[in-house]
């Protein structure tokens, strides 16, 4: 293939990633303006619907973009050295465009008109610290599940190669997180979901919580997974993960000889 053909193929691949992320994020965020807030079991209903919509987004977009959907997943993928940081703006842009477009459509047909409807806000009486901690904990749970599925070193039956198990597992963790935290912090776990709804409704009160809390949870999840849960976890490997430009995720770094060997299996 000549250079021009290669460049066109690469550009088209980037376009595919952008629109795949937009589609997946759109699936995930569409229900935000359609849920009947007066329903007696709204938290449970919202959890099941949110998890199911993310399931659909993953099912459609994963083979093309990896279906990050959430910028916290993109952050984790970059931190754990699975994707160059240069791709991050493409993913974040796709996620924002998909989220706000789907929300605008659902808002246009929604019969619910409360000024703060669809906006993630802490419940009355919930402090900023409590809301941040709740968002950090739920995002931590979500990201540990995601990182477990992405781990190249786990047995294949526990990884994303099993296309049915991965999105279903994300459905479960999201349903539980939303059901338990919606009445406390608003159950965001996703800064793009929060800021898109805030822009549409013109309500920006306390929205910084949904950047701080999920980011803290993501950082803790990444370090916890790499230090504790990863099958090759060790202080030596962690040092290479944090400092080596040519870090290889498949290398156990369990002795000086392994450090000099490129392990690809």
C-alpha cells in the first residue's frame, strides 16, 4: 500500500472510532431525559435501564473503538498503558458529541419539564464531600470491573474475548451502582454525561463534583488493579509501569533477566 493509501486508511480508522464512540455514548445517555422521576422505584428502574443501554453501546461499538463510552474508561486505558494518550481527544470528542446529541433528542420528546430534570445533582442534605466519595466509590467499582475484563494476563474465559460476558458484567455493576447511589450523588460516574445534561438545562450548580469524584475513583482503581489484582503484580513491575517508556504489559518483570526480554506471549 502506498503512503497516500495508508494515510487514508488511518484517517478512516479514526473516523470510525469517533462515530463508534458517539454511537455508544449516545445509547448510554439517551434515557437521561426519559425516566419517569415520580416512579416509586425510580432508582432501581434507572439502574437497570442505564446498564442495559450501556450493554447495547458496548455490543455495537466494541469491535470498532473498544466502546469506552465514559471518559473515565479512556483515562484508565491511557494510565494503564493500553492506548497512546494521543488518541484520548478523539475518544473524548466522540463521547461528548454522542452524549449531547442523544440527550438533545430525548429532551425534545420528553414530557418532563422540571428545571433540573436529567441533571446529576446530590440529593438534598448531601454534602459535597459525601457526593464526591460516593462518586469515587461507584466509579472505582465500575473501573475495577472494566480493568479486570481488559487484563491480557487473565484466563480467556474471564476476559473480553467472551463477548457475552463482558457487556453483561458492565450492565450488572452499573445497575447496582445507579440503584444504590442515585439517591445520594445522582449516580453519574461519567463527567461527560453530567456536563452534557448541565449544558442542555443550563444548570451548573455543583457539577465540579462529577469531575473530581470519578477521577479520584479511576486513579485509585488503576493503582489498585496494577498493584493487587493483576496476575503479574509486583513492586518491580509497578516501577516499570510508571517510569519505563517501553513498558510491556505481558512482561512479569519478576527478575532482572525478564526485564531485558521482550515477552510477547
